[in-house]
C-alpha cells in the first residue's frame, strides 16, 4: 500500500490541483491520502474540511486530514503524516506538486526493484516544462555563501554553486545523488523505521538534506529518477531581494541560514 502525504500551507487552489492530479494519475495502486495542514486559520480549515467531506463522498474515499493551528514547521508536519500512515511506501508531496502521467508507477516500480534504495525522487519541471534543480551534492559553507551573496557572481562563487548542483540535463536514467529536494520523494517505510523520522530541530530548510544523509549513513541509497516527472510550482520564499537585504527583511532567508548553521554543526565531524 502507498501512503501519499501532502504538506499544505495556505495554498488551497494548488492543493485541489494536486489532489486532482493524483486521482487522475495514480493508476491501480492501492493508496491512501493524508493531508497535513499547517497554520490554517479556523475559517479556512473549515472550508477545506467541507470540501474534503464532499470529495470523500464522491471521489476521494482515501483522504485523511490533519490540522495544525500554528506553523509547526515542515519536518513536524511530515513526521505527523508518516506516523499516521499505513503504507509500506510513503510518497511525500508539497501541495504545489502536480503528478504527471505514469510518475507514481515509475517511482514505485523502481523502489520495489531496488531493495537497497531508501528514497527515490522524480524530475521536477516548472509548469512551462523547464527542468528544476531538485538533486544536489551535500551542502557546503562555500555554496551557501555563494548562493546568498554577490560572491556567487564571481568565478569562485560560480564554481561553488556548480559543485553543489547536479545538472540532470535531458537524460532518461536513474543515478544516486547525495540528497533530493523534499518537495516530492518516495520513501521506503522499513528504511524510515531504521533511519528515524525527520529531525524536527530543523524548522524549515535542509531537513531533507539531513534526512538523505542519514539514509546514506544507514546503508540506504538516495536516487534521482529522471524518467518519473512531476510539475512543481516553485517559489523561492527565502530569496526576494538578494544578499544582505534578505537577511534583514526576509524571515525565510533567516530561517534558511539558521538551518544551515544547524546542519553544519550537526555534521561537523562527518
């Protein structure tokens, strides 16, 4: 059985599109859907519940709904979904993901055929069809600095960024990567039981990098499967103005840097 966990934060229109795409593309797989809503105001939550109730009667008997009144952070809401899940495999999705034809089948087939793989992720595309960067080498301090400051425009910074990103191009293959963006990943439940849940000390950002690193540490591979494709309405909330302005004016940029400090401190001896 497949448990599909959707993390939702104030994007009900995208959530509806995500759910619709699952229903149209999940195929014959036995599955359940768990939507975890973070920081929804009471009126919004009631509207979503009413909408879900209608869907449950008509089209979506698989949906379960978990609500957090405050912003609990990405790791916590994913963990709550995993804890409540019943499947052997867990597909973790942001609400801004649109499932494309055959992608779930391809991910499931791959992970079942490769028992040493703990996480497999699809190629993410923009809504216009451009490839998004969603697989990476493990973060370095240099890469974080280069992506956050003007140094990224210099040769040194460009080299650091190129060493961090993995450019998949237009190939159609699978290959191991250090870590995958948490927007869409299929995870083996048996591996989670050995590795553990996401580290909730990361409120937002780099919890996916930390988790993938722990999977590798425990003998489970992390794989990027370019033949499985999903669309992602990606908006980089942690970067609006760039450089120091973001540090002063953008709370998400500060969250990102705090997560980076935690990540490098945690893995300083690795």
